[in-house]
């Protein structure tokens, strides 16, 4: 069994920065891919950024140039550096991972980010 725990959420003013962390624990032999997804009230959950175990990344157009995803395989930890935050970045951010195989998908409990003046 694998567990994912996110941290780093909070309240920040527009233009500010935050860094999210997601640490995987349990029986881990290989990380195939990890992603950050977010859900704002009334909206569907959407992909923010993803990274493969080999380090290939992809981003939603809305965060390109502002957010940076990274993966520390030795620590089984994924990060999301978020700069130039906007009110529309507000939401519940979830960590998602494919570990040891392509199924099942593992999810964290979510961490809230609120961007407001």
C-alpha cells in the first residue's frame, strides 16, 4: 500500500509564492508519474502539472511560466513551486501518483490554496 501526503498550502496575496510538497510512503519500487491537480468550488478537477519518473514535465497552459514541478526520487517527494499566484489559482490541490505500476492511481488528501488580497 502507498500513501501520499501533501503539505504547503495556505493563504497568499496575489503575486505571492508557495511551494507544495507531496511525499509518498509505503512499499515503493518505482515512481512512474506524479501529478498535481486542483479543484475550485463548482469546477471539475483539472490537471495543473505532471512529471514522469524520468523527469519529463507538462503543464496546464494557465500555469506555464509561473509554476515549476520537480521530483526527488531519492526522497519519493514531488514539489510544485508556484510563483506569481493569481486569485484564479485558488482551489484544493491534490497529489496523484502512479507507483509500482499503471494501476491503481493513488491520491493525497488535498491541500487548500487561497489567493486573495
